[in-house]
């Protein structure tokens, strides 16, 4: 009887996870939906759900908000800043549930187990930047929760490419492994190498089209990553309004650290900055090559602006 009652309660409190196809998708059932059916079958069994309830009344639950990307757009900064709000409970690490097959096959109970304990009035948030550019992810998120509120933080595409390279470069340096110069990635046969993965990740309109097949634009809030770096408070205010949070974060929560060269956080008298891996200097790139990169993104950026009905101050 106790197991039956627990199962009933969980069915009531968990977000809707019954898969349904969006009206605009007229394709036949995909293999992804077949996997999702098995996923839901696994997690709907009463014995699959465990009583992850803390003695203080908090519990683990599916996220109501996901920061879906973009890689090197400022997702960690956004999550740390948003975590200043008392009504936010954030997963500490990137979960990679929807884009890694080994994780996805574990089912929704596994996903719940990766979430922080939160109180009923709190919004649970997880962030995995790879979600935005992963073709399978939008449908999988939709099948879990059609009402999901999504946060997408973007930077100037050219700057994002340089940051992408910089991260991989330093990862190799720390392991004492050689890594080619950025010019070797950006140039191929004397022309811009448009097959470079870092460039593809910056073609925002292509990936955004995939998300808009499943979620309306008013369910995706785009954070201006360049403005978040220069003046974070106004951008966080917009996020609070999008998530329908009470205005708790204020300008005094941010202070500029001259040594590091970017904004740090102040919370209840405690000050903290992002990890030293953030804000690294980009490699020097020849001005002509940089102009070529910026020219390449001109048309894709224009398509993205038209798609979202908004412009950004990008080269």
C-alpha cells in the first residue's frame, strides 16, 4: 500500500512526461521517439522511483528550466549569477542527459538523481551548453516537458569561435600535449575552413531553427553574453522576469574585479569570482583573417536576427 501511495503522489507532482508530437512535425515516428517510449516505460514503473526526500522537506525533481547553451557563451557565469536568487536551485555540474546516449538510456529517474535538493517554491535549473547544437536534444526535452522554460546565452559568433579554440588549447597545454595554432584550424587551402566545428557551433540560426520546431520563441529567453560580461545586472533582471521570479538580485551583488578584468559576485557579504579558466586571453589572430571570419558570419547573423526578431551588436 505504501508503495502504491508513493507512486500516486509522484505521478501528481512530477512534470508531464508523456511524449507527444508537436503539431508542426508531420514526419513519421522517429527512432528517437521509439527510444523515448522505452525511457518513459522504464521510469513509469512504481519501483523505479525512489523516495529522494530530505528530512527538511526538500526533494529532487526534474528541472523546470534548462540553460541549453551556447558553448563558450557564458553559461557558467549565467548559472552562478542566477544562483544568487534564493528561489533557484542549480545542478552543480553539466549533466549531459539529453545529448549523451549512455546517460539518456538510464531514464528520467537517473536524471532526477543528478538534480539538487530543492524546496517546492524553488525552480530547479541545470545547464549543459552542448544541448543547443545537438540535433536530438530539442525533441527529447519537448517529450519530457512541453512547457520547459529555456535559457540560451549567445556571444558574438567570431568571439565565440576564438573562445572555443582557447578552451581546447589550454586543455591540451595542461596535459602537456601539443596543439595546432588557430590559423591551422581557420584556414584550409587558402580559404576559411567552414568545416571547423567551432565555426559550425556559431551558426546560431541553424541550431535555433531546430529548437523552434518544438518550442515557441516565448519559451526561449536569449541572454546577451557580451552585455552580461560588460554589465551583468540588467541581463539578470531580464532572466528574473522571464522565469517569473521575484526581483531579488540587485546591482550590489556584482562588483568589477580589476585584477581579473571581469565582474565577480557578492552574496551576503561573501565574495566570489568565476574559476580562473574563465576570461582567458584569446590567441592573437591576424586582422585580415579575423575580418574574413566576421564577414563569413554576416549573412548567418542576419538570418538569426530575422528568426528571433531581435538584433545583437555583433561584427
